[in-house]
C-alpha cells in the first residue's frame, strides 16, 4: 500500500526535534512491503501548502499523521498543538478521499480526545511498528480493522469507550528495523540547534506519580543491543555527514550496565560524533561519567524535577539526595557539562521546600544551568490525577485533553515572581520570567548561529552579567 506519512510536530523551542517516532514507524511499514513517502513538518514554513502539494501528487491509498506531543506541558505558557494538526487534517480532507490514520505519543496520551475532535478513520495507540503495517495491509484489501491490538476506529462505540489499551509492546527490540533515518533532512535540524535522535531502549520501571512513560512504553526496560545502537549512529553519521546526536531514552543511565555497554560500543568505533542524553541520578557514578565522556558525550541533562528530601518522597522519585550529590559530582569530575531541570508545585510543596532545593544544589557540584519551572501536567490514569481530583484541582468528568496542571496551594500566588526572586540568587538558575525576555531569546538565536553545544553551557554568564 502507498501511504503518505506526515510528521506533524512544528515546535521549535528550544530547538526543532527530529521525528524519531515517525521514522521508526516508516521503517516498519517499509519492511512490511508498503511504499512510504515521508513529509516532515518540523521545518516547513508553510505546512498546509506543503501538505497540499504532497497529497496532490496522487497515488496515495492512505495518509497517516505522527503526532509527537499533545501540548508543551508549560503551565506558565501553555500551548495546545491540536489546532496545528486540525488544520493539516482539514487540508487532507479537502483533496483526499482515502483513510486518515493517527498515531504517535501525542495521540496515545488522549486517543479518544483526538478521535472525537478530528475526522480521522482510525488511530494506533502506543508503539506503531506492528499495528501500523497491519492497518495498512487490511485497508489495502478492504478488510475490517476490528481486532487489531491497540487500534481505535471511528466507531462511536469505540471512541466513547472508557478504556482503549495501547498496543502490546515489542518485547525484542532488536527484531525491529533501524529507524528510516534516510527520510529525514538532519542537516537542517542540526543547523538550527537540533540533533539526530536515537533510542537505546524503551520502557520505564520507575513510579513517579505524574509520569505517563510507563503507560506508553511499559513498566520494564526493553533493551536494544549496544552494537546495534552504535551501528545506527555510525550509519547516520556516514550517510548524513552530521555529528550531533541525542539519546532520547527517558533515562539513559539506567540500567547501569547497559549504559556502560553502549558507551563501550561507541568508544570502540572511534566515531567523530558528539552526543547528549537525558539522565537521572540512579546509578550515575564516576565510572559511567568517565565512560560517557570517552565515548563522545558532550553534555548531560539531569531531570531531577525535585531535590528536597520531602518532595523526592512525595513524587516517588527513584533516587535520594545522596544519589544526586554523587551523580552531579561524577559528571563534574569527568568534565561533562550538565544542566538540571526542576519542576516545582507538587503536593504539599512550599516556598521553604523550593529554597531548600536551591540550598542543597548549591552544596553540590556546580551545574552549568538550572531550569526552574512549576506546575505539573495532569494525565489520565496517573496517581497525580487522583491527587488533583481529591483536592478539587480537576473535576471528576474533566477532559484532560485540554491541559490541566497541579500546583501546590502554597505556591499558587505570584508564582512566577516569587520563583524568579529565588532564581536570581544563583547565576546558573533561570525561571520562566527569564525566558520571556527578548535578551534571552536573542541569546538563544546567537548560540544557534555560533553552534554552541550545549545551548545552555553559558547561562551562568547571563545570570551574572545580564539578568
């Protein structure tokens, strides 16, 4: 079957993100014998016109949308991406009579919400490498889509169903084809501050009360072969002549042994690449930090979210303060620049807890940047949703397709101003009040023009001299 696969994400802040999920699905569809034409909206200046032109070529039997995110998860500057996708869907419907298929992480977060709002024929919930080729095969032969694991159709009964489960996860990751990186124009992404995205595994065994990763990817790790990961990096580097990569696992450093094996496989190949990764303090030690540095790692982004002992327990983070201290020191000693991401406003959090977080981090190895945000996005099926409901922050029948955020009542007044006052005490800290300033926006553009990696490397100079 000939299908037009459209990566719909157009968010470019802080940099455009290449459409890895859609490339994974494209590779699986091609491996199953389907003809895939790929259209990436990430860097398109006129997306509707580009889509109209692509559809106008004719010959497609289906159009599929890969939806990366539902919204930007920023309570202080919320943006829902639905209208962008709706306009693309309307463009398709004006000139294409075949089926429209939805999928991607952003779709899987709220599949009923998307199906109720868009004139789509069906959607794939969760991983699409198996379900999407099967959907195409059945559409090609006129068979019903009923019974395909994780597929929701335009049937009113299914759309209104209380529970539609994601597809069963692919247990053996090495059985999947490598993502169709050849379909993506990475040079343009890198030029604008982006990266080539690579996964080393899927799944998350942690139990953070607000996170939806375990729902989408499963509650245990499914690991890729370290040699397969290194080969993927090498293939893209050779073919696309790009050198900037990002490991987009929810947590790169866990399991510890697998992360070490990835580093060893990259180091053996002596590839002329530089990469970054999301990490948390779980098992992040001196051995791993050195291995990452030797394998070409140029930066680490620690998603702590919180750092006070109280809030680590409240949010059920899988690490403690000592783990954090060890991890930050290990990165510092290995010469790895690192940034810290904080998310304030959890249940029971007070301004004293925020200040304790800052005091604790000030006693650890110095970060190059600390990004302080507030407001926890509430997702269906998470403990956070139950807490928000019990405290009256959301209603029993509230449609969480529209972004809803939990914020501790103790932080609810003048949140941006008070957080900014705390952030100003440390030059490496930034808050939402900073990100709205024209000087910061111009500074970000300058770092992209000069190809500064990581972009946040010199934030403390802004805090010291410009703020």
